[in-house]
């Protein structure tokens, strides 16, 4: 009788609700870049070194909490974890919209990231059980495609909203968040891991966030404080010490942030290294392009968003091409390396055409299109290769960790770009600074290409472990891509 009172599960409705939540969390990774100019003007001309924490703070917390919060939800219930994460994300979005100073905004962005880190993995964990095994691949593709859509339209939507006010970049999350929350309560059934592992290493996650944050702080403030100053050296010491704590706890903790056995899997290890390098290039280029268009060419936020969207628009086409190449058994490392090389070529093409004359079609668009083709080949292939040599019980954790690597790379990319750009006071100084920034992007992408060649999967090397489940997977939502298949 009790079962009869429960509404029937409607897989299509569950898929729509969970994809909507994943979309809004992913959108916040791409929508804020175009608001930098307006944020700086509204908060008393804040320097780029301070504004960068609106991006970096979010990425650091998201990266550090993604795996632990996913595992906690596996243990205690995915639906409560999802609802709590979505509620925190939505309320933090409202708090961001009413922030009265920059550092208040940064604090609320940290809360936003914590909510996103809870709702992203649990949304996938809740999705899989409601579909029959033969339909799960389709469901995951639709769910991951919501991230791709967020990447494609994020800059354009952000630009249009900033024309009203930068606060609308965050207010737009409210109706979507409330709708998803109400629908999830009514439509989404709960699930949890039948054989949960131990309590995840939250102290290790905090040490990871501390290490990345200290490194980012030293990089962004280095030119202001002096690269040999005591403050920068202190940041380096804190970053190194905290990284040592992470390594030690990964070896000793029963449920570590990164399982040592995973690092010994060749494809997984090289895919993570390549993802960090490529994400440095990707994040730095996105911010550099936005700043060039707005600060040098005097583009409005709306025009900037529409201009930047050309690159993401070609990503799905080349992601499909990557899948076709892999289906023909082209080695996965070569496909990803070609993507990284194309991205680097896009940076060089931009550099060769760079000029004060605001000729978008002639000077920026070609590089954006070539770089977008590289993203389409590289990111899905990297994400797919990261888990190709892992046994099924480890695939969820593997995909969560590759997502974490992408966020770490994004933090480093933004921080390095800020360090390179400084505060140029003339066009000639700006041209030199942005030229250095785009060379940084090209070099990082080349490192990604070189390391990607080492990741072609071989054979599984990790014993199955029951503690790793679907809910710890962030898959490709935060990357804005759908994992491609891999070739052994």
C-alpha cells in the first residue's frame, strides 16, 4: 500500500531535472568572465589581481570538494546531497547578486562552488539507477551535453545579462535553481551506495585547496608584492607544505582524495597531466580574449560575449570528429595531441594578426575557430582516456579526478595570465602584455600535446574497489564536453 502511494518514476522527467541542474552549475564556470570590466568599475576600480579571485575562488573550492562531497552523498543518500547542493548554490547566487564589495562577492562565490561540487556528482549518481542499462549511455550523453550547451552559450548569455547589470549574471540562477529544486523533490527518487566506503578525507581536500590557493595568490600578487618578497616566498612555502600533506594523506588515509593505485595507471596519470596543461591554456585564453576585446578594442559586454561564442560553437563538430577518429582506431594520445596542437596554432594565429585596429573577422575570429577545433578534439578525448584503462568500480572516481585536474589547470591559467598582464597603461604596453599571455597559452597547449602522447591506454592495472560509485563522477559537465570513446 505504501508503494502504491509513491508516484511512478518518469525517467525522461528525471533526466530533464538533473540536466537542468548540471547546466546551471556548469554555466557559472563560463558566464562570469565577461563581467570583469563591470565588476571592476562597480567595486572602485578593483585591480585584475583581485578580480581574478571571482574565478579562482570558485574553481579552487569546486576542485577540492568534488570528490569528497560525491562520496559522502554515495554513503548517506544522493538525493539529500543533491537538494542541499542545489539549495546552497541558488542561495549563494542570490548573495552574490547583492554583494556590496568585491571580497564579499568572492566569499559567496566560494559557497556557490561548494553547492556546485555537491550537486554535480550527485546529479549523475541519481540519474543512472532510473534508466535501464541499455539506455544509460543515452542518458549520460544528454546529461553531459547540458555542460556543452553551457560552455557554448555562457559567454553570450553573460554578455547580454551584463548589459543590464553584472548582478544579473547571478540572478539568472534563481528561477532555474528554484524550478529544479521543486521538480527534484517531486520527481527524482533517492539512491545510495549499497556498499559505501569510509568517510572521505576532508582534511586532505582542505589541504589541496590551501595548496592551490596559496600558489594562485603568490602568482597573482607577485608583481605587486615583488617576486622575491617575503609574502610571495611565504605563499610558495604554504603551497609546497600543503601539497606535501595531500600526498602524505593520499598514501595513509583509507578513503583518500586521490587513490595511489590510480596514479599507477599509465593512461590515467598522463591524461591528468595533459588535462592540467591544456586547461591552463584554455582558461588563460578565454580570459585574455575577453579582456582584449573589452579593454583594448572597447567592445561592450554583449558584443564580447557574442564574439567569444564563436570558438565554443565549433567544439561539438570536432568532438564528433574525435569520436569518428577513435572509432577508426586512431591512437587516443594522437587525437588529443592534435587537438592541443590545433589550440596552440590558434594562439599563434591570433598573435600574428594582433593589432589595435578592431577587426574581429580578420584578427580574432580565425584564431578562435582553430582553437575551438582543438578544444573539440582534445577535451573529450582526454576525459574519455582518463577512465579507459580503469576497471568499472574505479571509473566514477577517475572521471571526478580528471574534472578536478581541469579546475586546477584553470586556476593556474588565470593566475599565470594575471601575473603576465599586470596593469598596462598604454596600447604598446598592453600589446606586449597580451602577446606574452597568448604565448603562454600556446606553450601550455604544446605541453599538453607532448604529455597527451603518453596516455594511450594499455591494460587495466587497478583492482576493483566497491567504494567508488557513479555519484563521485562529475564526468564532463564542468568541461563543457561529452567524453569520447577511446582506442586501445
